[in-house]
C-alpha cells in the first residue's frame, strides 16, 4: 500500500496521465492484457472515508479485468491502515473463492508470544495449515532489519513462506541505497522477499537521498540505483509492481522502465493494490502502452507469480 491516502490519490492522478497512451487499448478503463495474477489486493475497509471491499466485489472486479487469481493481504499493524484487516478475513474469502483468491497471513512482530522462534513459527503454521501461502503485507513501523522484524523472517524461513514487505519513511524503514534490506536478503537467502512501497521503488534511481523514501519522484531515473544492485546480488529479491509506487517506477522514465522490465523480467510481479470499489488502477493502462516481448509480458503478468506460489493459471 501507499504511504497514505492523500499521497496515494495525488500520485495516482499523475500515473494515470503517464499511462494515457495505454488507455487507447482499453475498453472503459479495463485491462487489455492478461490473464493476470495480481499479487497485491486487500479486503475490508482500509482507509477511513473509503468504502469497504467485499470478497464478492473483488472477484467481480477481477472478472472485469481478466485477473485470474489475486493474493489477498491482511493489514495487522497500527501503522498499516486506518482499520485492521485480519488474516482470518483473507482465509475466509479464499475458502469462498478457492480458485480465485490466494490468502497471505501476517503477524505484527511486536505481538506478545511465548516460546520465542518456535512459538511465532507455530502461530504462523496455524495459518499455513488453513491455506495461507505467504506472509504479508508486512507493513510495520520499524526499520526493515530491526531485530523484531528479523524474528518474523526467521519464522517465515522455517515455514518456506515468501514475504511481501512495504518500505517507506514510516514502515519498513531504511536508508538511501537500502543497506538494511541488503542485510535482510543476505541473512535469509532461502526466503523470497517481494519488495513494495515508495521507499523500495524510488530506489530504482541512483540519486535517492535518505529521508526521501516516502516520495514519488517524477524525474528521469539516475544510474546506479539500489534495485539493480540488489537484484544482481540477491536471487531472493522480487519486485511487486503494484500501487502508485510500482507504476511510478516504470512510468517516470518509460525508456528506463521498459528496459528494467525486460532486464528483470524473471523476478517482477504484476500487482495493483486494489482495496476499494471503483479504485483507479494505473497498471492496466501503463503496461498496455509499453511494447514488451511476449515472453516478458507473460512472465510479469502471471508466470512468475504462478511459479513462486506454485499455483496453476
């Protein structure tokens, strides 16, 4: 999810303008590509002032946009949203739509629990036994490599769960160059980490400064960005292209963005961060307007997620 609803709304308007070329390929604002696997959606009520999104409403939106499957992420940390959306809600939705919705689970690492690593792992295993396929959205008001965060990653390592994390200047915080994320990736080479949020995607550019990880830069991408370096160094890093932050990373410099999609095609994942009825989604128009090789488009739109989650399309 984006940093807050005001920043999100302002940025989405800019992203939609940048995606105008792709809009010509769309009918009534709906997707032209796909079938997609959307690695980032939410249910319930997320921000105050927004309408809640039901499982039925999400599936109707998926049908209208050629989205075959979608991951549903809980939001369980006080910094993550106005209202908490628990893992049980995602599990229940997936039980009602087992061929369409894929539940993730999440526990705030500041939660009280007994028996250390074994205790936290056992808590998560209860969710895994009910169908959870990953951990997220991990959107916590701590540094990305805080000791409590590392304990959560340990439990995910024990259970073989991928982690979808949010990084900005409040949640999953880091410094310019993402050194904290680098330490996490090195410490847990067997855990697949799916990067998301303004701090992660703004780091596509080499000129990002510490204190700017909550921004949505609109300038051309400068060489030497942390993301290319981290993708090269860590095979367990993936990119979730959802929300305003993901679309901006590509749309701010379409020449660089297209080359990045092709260069990192094996570990990029289509996502929207759809969380309320009627939400504008820039990804559909943006990607429809970019000329990509067919194999790259297939990987990003669905094949990478299918392989990562071990699901059929």
